[in-house]
């Protein structure tokens, strides 16, 4: 039997960052992180095409929240307390050089996610965060003093405070439910549109830099670059639209009419595309019939219901001593470093 001040379940960006913060705030307290797999920070490793888009150079909290289809209202206060500037300072303070790309995305100067992983793991070691890998948790029990974690091997761990940072794992949602929370249905976000009948497929690879997209019959709109692919449409404006409309598109079985205004401004179109577009340039209609995962970054929308959480501390309003951070919450951002920023921010607050 083992006693801890804090047990963190989940060794992703949010869980590790929270554990580091907790140990920094309470150096003498025992902080134990339990991870079910054999590796920590697996998603950080594959993130941003192996480069890890750590955050985004958007420093106004209000503007920053506009990049979160879910969680924008709740994240405003947290971003005032720990925003992208703090993330940058945190990593720079550990000797990591970051660089900002033209579109505002921030990466380690090495262009390698390994830099971020080694930094976080080095800190965990330095601060003496205890880490248990391949941990199979059977049940979580609420006790008078806090929580009792029953492991499959028969051991029980006791803690005063418990943080669930299990990302989009169904087990994490299940524990949250057992401890009194409600879960918004987990659904995929950040995907591209399949348009099997698209007459533009032969132009696969061509981008139009300024288009306005609109899902017919809805208020979902986005403006930005569109990439023509061999299965339909991709590109920043499409991925963003998929995030904002994720629950709607799920409900419609990923079938909808996409209206594209190819030239909402004065940016000229690529010649081959211009030639091919026979219909109205300003209201071209395409039938979406399915989605494809955007391999560079995808997230789950849905998760722990936000009004059940105190966003000053990330503590549950329902179960005292229970905290949440990261993707387990019903928060998701568009691509560009916003999802990690959510993990750093909520992890920081939960660990504080
Ligand atoms: C391919 C890809 C690329 C991405 N690139 C970017 C990017 O460049 N920038 C960006 O901002 N976002 C990116 N994202 C999104 C980002 O990775 C996530 O938003 C972020 O990792 C969420 O962190 P988290 O700690 O909440 O969850 P996770 O990273 O999912 O971590 C959860 C951890 O909990 C563990 N766990 C789950 N269940 C249990 C259990 N029962 N017991 C113990 N442990 C458990 C998991 O094994 C995992 O280690 C990307 C996502 C993907 C899939």
C-alpha cells in the first residue's frame, strides 16, 4: 500500500505538465504518474509530423479562445494565467530554442519532437516525479481521505488528489462518469472532406489560397486556403470547418453540401483551376460524402462536461480532490498548436 499527495493518470502532455507543476509547487509532496503503456508522451512524438507544434504565436487570450470550437468560453481565464507566452518562456527557461513559422505555429528549433520529450522527461527526473509505466488500473474508489487506486496486480495506491489526464481514452471517460461526471459524446474533429463526385479530382495537389467555404443550410463558414485532393478537399479552411462543424457533420452521417466561393477577394486562382471551373465561381456546390482522417493532427471533441469543472483550479465541482486536464475535457482546438496549448494550460492549472 502506498500513499501519495497526487496521482496523475495518463502520461501525455497534460499529465506530465501537471505533474511537473505539482512537484514544483510542492517539492516535498509525493507525485506519482501512472501510464498504461510502455512510453510517455507518445502523441508528442508523432505530433506536427514529428516536429511538435508546441503552441501558437497568438498572445491575446480573447483572440486565442477563438481557435477553440469547444472550450472557448471556459479557456479565457486560464489563458490569462498560462498562455502561449508562458509556454514559450517555460521551454526557453529549460534551454529549448523555439521558432515561429510564418503562419504563427511554434516549433522547437531542432524541428524534432524529441527535443520537447527530452525536456519534459528531464524535468520529471530532476523534480523527482515518480513514474509508473505499464500500469493496469482496475478501479478507482473515492475514500474519505481522497482516492484509492486498485491495480490489476492487487496493489492499492492512496492519494489525496487525483488528476485524470487520459486524453481520449474510453477508460478515462468511464472513470469520470463513475466519479459523478457527465461526458459529451466523443467524436472525431479535424478531418478532410470526401467528395466522390468532385469534377476537380484530376487537379489533385492544386491549392487555392483564399476561398470561402460554407456548409449549405448552416451558419458554418470558414475562409482560407483549400487543397484539392484525389478524394475531395483538404487544406486549412477545410480542416477548420471540420472542427467547428464536427458534431453537425457527425449527426448528418458526414453528408452535406459544401458551397465554395473560389474568389471571395482578389487573390487570383491557379490557371488550371480557373479553366476547369465552369460553374459559378462564387457559389460552386459539392456533395460531401464522408471524411478522411487528417494524419498530421487530429483530436477528439467531446469529453468531460465543462460546467462541472472549476476552471480556476481544474478541480471537479462534483467530486472534491478530482482534477482534469487536456483532451479528456470537452475542449478541442483547430490545428496550429492550440491543442497542446490546452494541455499545457489546463495541466499547469491542475498542478498548481
Ligand atoms: C497525429 C497527431 C498529431 C498531432 N499534432 C499536434 C501538434 O503538432 N500540435 C498540437 O497542438 N496538437 C497536436 N495534436 C493533438 C495533441 O497531440 C493532443 O491534443 C494532446 O496530445 C492531448 O494531450 P493529453 O495529455 O490530454 O492526451 P494524450 O496525449 O492522449 O495522453 C493521454 C495519456 O493517457 C494514457 N492513458 C490512457 N488511458 C489510460 C489508463 N487507463 N491508464 C493509464 N494511462 C492511460 C495514454 O496512454 C496517454 O499516454 C496531434 C494529435 C495527433 C493524433
